[in-house]
């Protein structure tokens, strides 16, 4: 492998050329947020002398090892994060490029999933090298502050010294995008053609970025994968979480300053305790409870997609979609699922649906009469928290009449674990990155490989010129690309089920 040296605004970095892609890992994009900088907006990175090695991923953000409390058989095949150590010193990014010279290449800026409290940009699924080998492109991934260190809204408790604490993690992302603006040309990228994309919490990060005035002009296209975010936390929501956090530490509101000097292990322990108090049934309102970006009215003025699509990104084309069986990953092992019958399903879904539970179950059962009760229940909850909210975002974006919207549905089912996961949450990621050949979650079905290449090429095409290869969405036909063994465009797939939610608000 040959080494490659590139000049950045902070100094030279050394990467390596591997199988047709130049790879740079662990480049700092902001100063370490340590000591008095804990909870503060990111600061500019100081320059270094000589050549800095960019050969290994940077530290992971502080996070729990199994933040979603998944069973061991799932954790073994679901690498949400990387294997690096965790540290508060985590503001690093990675660049994969087809080449550092020649015509400028589209840039794909990946926002990792894991809510806003876990995950990393170094998952083996999201290695950007295969995208660079398929087409001329530059891929960027990054780590940023998560959980309490990134989203603990202390400003209304601790005063102006904590200004920005409820959005520190998102400010990190903006700093990473600013780094791309200032440096990506040296890596062969086009700073005027940047696509932000992300899955789950990463999709929500994309939604938030679309609403930030400070991010306007830093990206030009957006992709949201199974990560709808209509409404983020209000200041009141954030303050409520901050009080819970302080209570876990045995501190009062007047003690907020103590948080800057507490051992990070205590910060994480309190974060885990607060996050554990968030009910799984709050899936449709999950962006307002626990650790999420807080709408402060200035840096983050509102929304991001409530009551309407954000004006700051009205001109930005959007691709958005979901997976057919989103919740089989998180809920499929729970007793209410494994013991589901059509008799007990309406009662089991009441925590999610309230009084409309029986009506929704009956409507879905009529629309999909061959499905067993456990699968039906999971699809209902997945539609509630992901698919329907994604379609709402598409509709609100369309209402601006300023940019195209493209909708997809991922329906390919993985054979692993006896097939119980079907088209689960996160399954599309190794298809988008064309890494399905090494992702254990995809199993060994040979059909996965041509599908992965086709999906990766669709994402690349959208990044290049804003057209992924199927018709733009409209409210008459609702054309949707269904990705499966035989991918096809369908008008309004599962339209009967979609209308159920319109009839049962």
C-alpha cells in the first residue's frame, strides 16, 4: 500500500492508497472538548508541524456498550460502533476518495446512527472505500459528542456559561461540515456538491442540519434513511432531562458547574440511568425525551419538520425512505411480540397506540391477512414511528415546491437468525455502502450482492446530480422505489395501511 500525503488547513496528513481508494482516518476537525470546554461549542483545531498520520480511526464518543439492550445473538452481528476506545477527545473524521487530483468529485457526508447517544463513524458497514471503487466520489464519516456531553441542556439551569450545551453535538457536526468546505478540495472533493446522509439517529441529524441557518450552503442534497425527525426537544423538554440527570448524580440545579469536573464515568452512568427511563413505547415521540438536540430558538430555531419543512433548506433535494420491518430489530425479542395472538395484540399495542389500537390492528389485518400477529404488530409499530413520519416529512418538503423529493422502501429480508429480523432497521446500511459481502447481518444469500451494488449506485447517482434513478414523489401517484431481490417502482406501496393513520389521528 502506497502512502498519500495531503495538505489541510491545519497541517499535512498521511493516508494510504488501498485497492483504488485513498483512505485517511482520524483527522481532527476541532479541538478536543476537554476540561472547561466540556458542554461548550467546538473550538478551532490548532495547527501541527510536520506530517500527521491519518492511518487509524479516532476515539469513539463516550457511550454505553449496549445502549439499546439488545440480546447477545443480535449484538454479535450488529456493529453499530467501532472497536476504538471511548473518550471525550472524539472530534475526528475520516475521508475515502477515489483520487486527490483531477476533476472535483461529489462528496457524501455520512451521519452515523444510534440515536443521539451511541454509534460511530467507524462501523465496518460504513467503510467508504467500496463507494469510491464504484464511482468517482469522496466519502466522509465522523464522530461527535453524544448523550449528555452533546445534548444536556443546562443553559436554563446553569446560565449563560452553558450556552449551546443542548446542541453541542450538532455544533460539532456543523464544524465537521465547515472542515469539509475548507479542506475537501485537497482530497479531490467538490465543496459545492455535498450530500449529507444518515440512518436512524443519523437521519435525524440530517433533518436537524436541514433546519440550521448556520449549515445553509454547507450541503446541497440530503438523504434520510429510517430516521424521521419532525419535532425535536423544546427547551422545556431539555430542562426536564437535565433535572433528571442532576438528580441521578445527587446534585441540585445550583450545582451545574460541578458537572464540568466530574469524572466522565459518572457522567456516563447518569446518562445510562436517564436513558433507561425512556419508554420503548415513546417511539413516535422519541426525539423529545432523553438526549436530543434542543430547540433554543437561535442556533436551532425550530422544527426541524414541524409544523412545516424548514425554509433554510427549501432548495435542497431530499431522498427519504424506510425499511419494511423496522422494529423487528429492537422489539422482536420482547414477550409481547413472541407471545402475540390476534386476541391479545390490540391490548399489547395500547402503550404505543392508545385507544386507536383495536382499530389499527383490525385495519392492518384486513390489508395483510396472511401475516401472523407478531409480524403484524411489529409492522404497525414500525409504521407508527418510522414509515409514516418519513412520508409526512416527504409531504411537507413537497409543499415547499422548491426541490424534488424521492421516496424508497427497503423490503429485502435477511435470512440470519432464522429469518426473524426480515427487513429490519439498519439492514439497508451495508447495501448503501456496498459492504453486504462482509456484513454478517446480511447472511450469505447471493442475491444480496447485486442489490447492494444497485442501491449504492442509486445513492451515488443522487449525490452526483440529485436524481437516484426513479421518478420524483408526488401526492397523486406516490411513486416509490421498492428495493428487493427484484427492485421496482410501485405507486403508493401499502397505501391502505398509510391511509389508516390518516383516518386514526
